[in-house]
C-alpha cells in the first residue's frame, strides 16, 4: 500500500525542485542585523534611504541578504529596495558571489577643478594602495574645489591632497569627518525669525521685502524667490519647505561655505521661509559629502528644539552620492525613499511636491540671504549688484587663479574682474584662456568673452549660463578637449538614466569625443535632442559642453 | 470638464484626464511612441521621448503621452523641431539594438516605430551590451535589446504588482534587474509573463525564440485553468500553439498568469491518448495505479472507436439492466465546457436513470454553495471580483489568491494601491499578505470562532446596518443572541488572534461604506465549511454589504468552469439552473423537456459514491475528465473503490491515475481543440474557440458522450456545441439573453441576462434575494472542532492545496514543460523553525504520514507556513497528498476536510 514510488513522474523532471520559497530568502542572521538598525516599526517607506545608510555605516556595505532582510521588515520587495540602493554611489552592494568592499574607502575627486590640480596623478600614485584593506575609487566633486585636489579617506576629507598626505591619514586611522569648529555663540542668531514669531514681521512684509530685494533662487535657476512663495501660498495646506543642500555642480562650494561658517543664518532663513508659507514640515536634504555639516546641523536643530520656539517639524536627511538629487524634484523623490528621478512638470513642486504636498524648494544660499535682507533692508541687498544686476552673489571660484574660494562679489561682475580683483589674478605661468561660468553645466566660454557681466540671463546668448555661479578658470596650459571629456564623463556618470536623450546622449557624446575629428553635424543633432527633449536640466544642459567647445574652440577638436 | 486647445491648427477638445497623445490618436494624428502602451492598466511614463511635440511658448518640447493639454494651448505635432527630436531618439536607441535581421521580436513595436520615423540605421557608436539570461524556463532575457522604456517595470510592479522587476543603477548603467540583480530564474519571478507581453523590443521574450516563428493564424479563446476566466489569444503555426498572449477580457484586461501564458504544450505531450483503449483480458486492476502513461499497452489494447464505444456502453447498459440506475454513477468535470457538462448530466439522468452525477465542485465550494443556497437562495457570486475597484475594504479569507487566482489577485493589489484596505485572514502567510493593510494569521480550523467574534464586535458596537437588516434579512434577533457568547476575548483563546485585532478588523469592515468578501478552499474544505460560509454571509448581511457597487460575497471558483458545470446541473441535487431534483414539479418539467423518465431522488456526491462502490451498490462508472484517484480524500480508499468497479469508462486526454483502473479509455479533446462556453467565477459566460485539430484519433467530448448515449438508448443528434447550448438556453432562464451568436460577437456576457439586448447583471441582489421570503437568512454557526485533531503521535496539522504552477491533479500542468520545470517535485512545506527543530535542511527527504497513509518527499522551507503545520500540494502523483487526507465530510456540502488532519513527519536519512 505504501509503495507509491512506482508511480512515474508525468513531467520530464529536467530540473530539481526548490528548497525554499522563490528567490532569495533572508536568513535569521540578516533579519536580526537589520532589525537591530531599524528600531521599532512602523518602518515608513520614505525612510528607505536612511535605513540603507544605517546598514552601510554599520556593516561597511550592504549585502544582498541585508536587502532581502530590509525588504522583509519594510514589507517591500527586494526590487523596490535594490533599485533605490543601487542608484547611489555611496552605497556598496555586494551579492553572495561578490566580495564586500575593503574596510576603508578612499574617494579621490576627479571633477574638473581637482583634475586641473592633478587628480589623475594622485590616483596613479595611489593605485598601489588599492587592495584588500583599502580601496581607491574615483568620485565626483566634493565641494572643496578651492583646495584641490581632494581625497576623502573614510569620511575625512584631505584637501590639497598628495599621496603622502592620504597615506598619512590612512595610517593614522584619520577617517572621521573633521569636526566643524563649534558653532560660535551668537546672541543675534534667529533674531529675525524671532521677530516673525513675535509679530514684528508679517508674512506679507517679509515676502514684500524679499521681493523688493530681488532675491533669486541661487541654486542655479534664478527664479524670483518671493514669486515662488506666492505660488506655494496659493495651494492648500499642509505645505512643506524643502531645503536643497545638495550642491553637487562641479566647482560649486558656496553652500558648504555658508553651512560651515554661518549655519544658524541658513537655518534661520529656512525657518522664516517655512513660517512665511505656513509650512508644517521643514526638510533639509544635505549631500553626503558634507558629514561635518550634518553633525553640526543635527546638533543645532536639537538646540533649536530645546529653545522652546514654535517650530515646524524639522527633518534632516542625508544624500548618498548622486548629483541628480540637487535637481529639486529628484531631491523630493530621494526624500520620499524612491529612485531620485526628476519628475515631469507640470505639476510643479509648488503644486505637487514632497509627499504630494505643495512644496517650496530653496537652495541654501537663497535662504541664507533672507535674514540678512530682513535685518538690513531690501535696498541694502539689491544695491550690491552692478551692470544692471541686483544683489551680491557668492561665486565659487576655482581653477587656475591664485586665490580660489567663495568670493562675495556683486552680481553682474565680469570674470575678468573676478579674477583680477577677487582672486589675485591668474596662477603664475598661466594665461587666462577660457572659463566655465556655471560649473559643468554652464558651458565653456573663451577669454574673449571675459567681460560679459555674470548673471542670470546675460550668458544665454553666448550658449552658456551662470547657474550656481561656479566659476572655473582655465588657462592656456589646459587641454580643452580633455576638459570637455571630463565634464561629459561626469554627466554620463550622474545621469539618472530616465530619459533617452540624456541616458544615451551623454554616453554617446562621451564616445564621440574620442574621435580625432569631432562629427560636427551629429553633435549638433545630438545637442538639439538633448536640449529639446531631456526631462530635466541635466540632460538639457549637458550639450553645452560640446556645443560651446565647437563654437568657440573648433581647433581643439580637429 | 473638457479642455479646448489647438492641435496642428485644428481646434480640439480633451476630456479631463486625456493626454495630448490620446487626443491626437482620437483625432487620427499618429504620434510615435515606445514607452507608452495603450494596454489597459499602463500609465504613461514619458521617459523615451519618442512622442515629443511642440507646445507654443514653451522652452522645450513636451512628451505628448504624459502631458495634459490646458485651455487655449497650441500644440504642433509635426514641426521640424519635434520630428527631428523624435528621429534622434529613435536613432540613439537604434545604435544599441541588435540588427533588424537578428531582432528578438521581428514584429516588435520598436521596429514599427523606427519605420514610422523613417530610421533604418544609426550613426551613433554602439556600446557594450549585456549577456543574455536564459535561467528561466519560460522567458529569455536579452537586455542588449533593452531600450529602458520601463514598460516591464510597470508590468511587474503596477499592473500585476509582483514587484520583481526594477530599473537598477543609473544613467547609462541603468539596467533592468530581477530582485537584487539575480538571474530571472533564481528570482522571486512568478512567471506571469506580463513583462514579455509589454516589452516593445523582444528583450524580454518567451523562451525558445517563440516570437521568431512566423504565425499562420491566431484564435481568440479563454484560459483553460482557474476560475478567473482570462481571455487569451493562441498564436498558431502549422496547427501547433507557438505562444499565448492575454486579451482584453472583462476578467483579465490582457493579464495572464504563468499557467495561462506558458502552460499550453500539454496538448501535444507525447503521452496524449490518441486511440481508444480496452483493458486486456485477464489484466487485473491493482489497488495503486500501476500503468505507465507512456506505455499503456502493458495493460490495454488499442481498439477502434466502434468497438470501444460498444464495450463502454455495453458494460453500463448491463449494470443498468441488472441493478437499475442506482448501480451507476458519472463524474463529469469542471474543466469541460458547459455543453459537455450539460450533456453529461443529461446522459446520467436520462440514460443511466440516476442522479448519481457529480464533479469536483464537491471537493471545492460545495459547502459555500450549500450555505449560499440556504441563506440567499443562489450559489453564485453576488458581484464580480472586478468590483474591488469600487470598494473600500477587501476581505480575503481562506484564499491564497495570488497562487490560486493569480490574475484576480492582481486586481486586489491594484485596488490596494488605489487606497482600498485589504484584510487577509488565513492561517498561512501568503504573497498577498505583503500588500495587506491587515494580515491576520489565525489557528487552522478556527474560522467560526474568529468570524463570530468579528460579528460579536459589530453587533455589540452597533456597527450593523439596521435598515438593511430590516429591509432584506430575517433571523437577525436569533443571530444577535447567538453571538453574545462569542466575545473577542473568549474567541481569542480559540483562534489565536488578539482581541484588539479582532476589534480592529471588525470596525474596519463594519464602518466601511463598501466592502467585499472573497473566500477560497480555506473556508470550504472543512467539516464546518458550510458553517464558515454561513458566518461570512451573515457578516455581509448584517452590514448590508451585498447588492451595491463595491460590495458582495465572492467565493473564488477554482476551476475554469466549476461555476458553469454546477449551473448546468452536473451535481446530484440539481437540474440545470439549480432546479431542485426533489422539488415539487421540477422533475416532471425535465421529464417532459428531455423526454425521459427521471430518478425522483437526489443522487450521491463524490465521496458518497466511493462509499457506495465499497458497499457494492455502485458497480459501473463513466468518468469524463475527472481524476478521483488523485483528487479525492483518503486515496487508498478511493483507489480501492475504483479498482473494485465492475465497469469503468474513462474519457480523458491522458492515461490518468483514474484511467489506470478503466475498462475502456476514450481519448478526448483538449481545451484548444473544441468550441464551447465556460462560465467563470464572476458568472461570465465566455466562448472558448477551437484553435487546433484533434490529434490522432482523439474525438470531441460531445461526440463521445453522444455516442455513448446512442448506445444506451438515447436518440441524440447534436451536431455542434451551439446546438447543445441552444437546448440549455431553453431550460435555463439565467442565460436567456445570451445567445451563441452573441457570444461569438462579444466573447463574454454575464448572467443573469434576461434579453439579448441587455447587458448581463454584474452586481446582483440589490433588491432582495431569490428566497421564498425574498430575504437573506441569518444562520448561526457554533464551533465544531476539526474531525481529526493533532495528538502526540500525529503532532502536525496537514493542510493541502495548490501551487501556482500546477492545477488540480496535475494531469495537464505536469505535462507542460515550463510548469514542470518550475515545480518538478512534491514538497512538504514547513515553517523554518519546524525544519530546524526536526534537524532538517531544505530539500531533505522525510516520510509524511497520517493514520491513512504515508508518503516520502522533500522538505521545503516556507516562511508562510505557521509552526505546527505542514502544507502539501495535491498534484503530485508520485507523492499524492490525498493518500493522507481525511475523508470526513461537512454534513451539508459533503465536502471533505482537506484543510486539516493530523500528521507526523519522520526525517529520512540516506
């Protein structure tokens, strides 16, 4: 009766049966490890990136098992976790058949300013250090272009880096972020915000003052700040303020400067803007390249909470190595725990923003100026511009100048004045030949256009733009074709991959740049489709690189 | 509200949610598209940029597929600028495509669009492209043809909501991945193939280059498997099925599951019977099936149809003459068409002279139907599952929907994504659980305790719908009194669910403006199955959750035509349309209609027939497409009965375990080889269309039934299924308005349907029930413990059911390559902790025994199984779960307790 084994299998039985349910199953160990990092449920979807950071930080990488376990705890699928985790450069995923990364990672910035300062030589010199204990990897702009080249040993940034100094840091185990000097006690901090709370300022008066000052979005778009407030105010509550502290445009470091030197002013500006639009939530999205700022802000936010002021719900979030998150809608997606793909517009974030709520997204510097404007008046701000421009501007200057750094100068200044008056002139042995007025995106202009006022709207006719005012100065010593290649490689690395013109276009452009003789006609067509049909500014601006080079330096590509 | 704008100089209007692309398409302006699909359920994504148009006053072009026009907007679809951008997009993508003469899908949307743009070649340099992934038996992944349109991601994540495919990494490194970048075949992929259907390039394609075969013709039909009733299209070359695609039917909207899409090659399996067989003289019937289906000639000899039919009929006739109709019985099948089922029951009733006719509904929803008939006077669902789109709260109990009704489950998941709450109640954790707003795992067999406690809360907290109770029900006061004792605290002890959880779900259901209840075999396959269903019906009645949009009671039907087979009378207590056999005047009506004397007594049910064989009462049987030697409980008992029969005629596609006991085997027609109507779980009558010729000397089932009928004295002359259907319509008011011609035209019509120009009624009983009082009846249920509880000797609860890949006894699915590759072996599914406690690892062999039998099989670690339970699929002949199951019956539905018996597990070490 028992012998049923004589019954033949009606199938062919080519394969063996599975021992578990379908797909990778989290082990008890990985479930425990991840649970220990998550804390108590509920584990909200929008915290996904924060959880991934927690795993990466605790385990120096994220195993496929961790992903399975995290998915289990968050009631997500593995695909939902992996698509987010694999997007970010600072998360190291390893599958069962792959090795976990070495205990220490050294990232060497290879963006343009560092490249000009010898990043390649540094990478070459460190090549032998790459091994089981330390790995040496390339990374994009770390926002320290005034002290190029830069290497990050663990979370410690070595500026003006040499192989010796990097090895010294490795040997000393100097891998923690340089602690920001204690934020200096400042009795006047938050005075303007307090005036708002006290009713000395009204939301209307604040907005009017900001409008009269002519404050524009200084992340790169230059949209009038007060008008944006109005748009958000026209939408129903609950509203959100999202602070974009994800400056990643190569050559840009002004936001880091303000966050390091006057973080309270930045927070105060944010609180005032949140108050003016009656936002319930204030999110700060800070790039992962600024760990010292993260620590300082966390502390300062705690102090603010302890101060008893009426505050919105302040949430500090951490990027994970993705330039695209500086694009405001991609930033919102990142905060929501999704793949940070820029959104289609319309609707605009002011209408449908973070978690679907009307959202005011502002750059750090824009907010930094708000309390100053309230304190000193709209005219004080507006009058600082020259050549028809309004306001001061924080230029991040790097490249072949003598004294690079954040230069507070009038909007409308020319690059030649900037070099001569603010940067001590060109480095010895270098003659001014070309410049990037707006980081990697803003195009490459010749020295012959060195007297054009730098501001929103002044450079467009020349095929360029000011963007975040990251001015990279090039000299007669520089190989412009190599410069263009460096920029395009950056865009290809940082393209989110969502739309064809950008995903495929940046990659094809990079390959096409290797041709001895560039194909002008094909580049022109490529430039047009990228500019016309890319979803966001990254793909729309990337062709500036080859278009301006072909326009102003055709001899460089023949 | 509509929007007026100008498209290519022409004033046009757009509806509220219409995009520029949709308006253009409506206006006859063709705009190319790649990442946008017009298939139902796919939202536009706007990523490929192949559909760019120019909007006046805007700096950049706009993706017409995702952009909605605004009042006064001026759109140009055909400017040079737009056309240049669209061409450039195609040229960029083409650079990395395999050449056209090596395309993975030569008829792909991609190449159509390239043609539409006049692009033949690309000037852009090609990039390195990934290697193929052939790890999945059903699908080939060749991402060198991927254009990153994300349609497969939407297919997997938003349409079917299986959440396996993602776009990982970024930029030019973006890549379609499965899970954590795993090979498709090693991933959590459930093989639905929605991605293959969505892919515009063939990067994801059916395996074995099926898309490269030039198709001769296509035939629109229906899926032969579960009760969801997905419509599909067969793609045929040289009279063979090449591949299958989903069709936009009312139940599936283009979706299919792994069985429906990839499980079709059983029809051409080498074991297919193509010649009638007669048992050789002197070859005894062993108690266990002992015939190799590949080599039946050890036990049988080939015969002509004439001889086989004569022998088959003669044996039946002799028994009828000697013992009368009570000596005979017939098992029809829920896999056959309505026409086959109708004719089969008519044969048994009018020809054999008995009501001993039944089919696997007895093992399936018999108890649900018993409860529904008793309380609301109708055994069918009150609303189609598509109503979930209109509901606030979905309750799924005792149903592993994503395994057993996979496509229905996708619509549940869609509804959850759109904001519906989903309460899943089941002893097992299941795939649907991840999507549930409330996943409640309760103790096996404690359904009545849990449901009475839920109702106790609803009554105590006065969440009942007094108007509904007053207007449409009876017996509520007795119910209220009955429920008093079933407090959440008291019942928590029984069902293992915390009282607060019981309260929470009771409040959600009780307060919902609309709610639907779905249930499966977890409810019905208990000796208290009818009580379980009574509770669910009472719950819906007291809250007034029947008869309105977004409300309803829906027992999910297991087989493609279990609804229809019951509707047409393939059950011992009813004639067609649920006319009671013993009901006054009914028999006389059918005696007139059929021109035959009929047995006045209700017949025996499936398990009762087995017992009657053992008792010597039944000596002969005709089994059409049913496999009781696998599907019935306590198989040793069933098989001994089959072996004892003096005369057994089996009509089937294969030499099934049941056929091994046959005296005569008649080779029959497979689903794609015949025309017929099939009624899905929603009461939708759908037309299956013949796509293939019959193999060898196999015959149409209708023809075979008719030939048997003629040989036992019935002068039948049906030419085609439509003739049988016409007769059915004449005695079944429910399908009065559904003509064969209408079905040919519309493919599906829901009953009840009164007139040919009426749409069928989807949500029914808005104005009372077909009971004598027109009211729905509350029937209180008390707690009945399982028939065989666990003890020290048999400490595990054995529960049986299906796997996603296999259907019923596996006669068809185990003979399809893909499904066999995916689930080739029987496993005992155990909780991880139990596996560990037994000192086992996944894949190790155990002996699983109950008081009735013992089998040997491998262990599978399954985190969905609660500790103390072992789950086993019943489709594996070599480890037949039903050797172990308990034949104890529900007293009303006569359904066996497949979901609970006591078992023990002994590790087997080599």
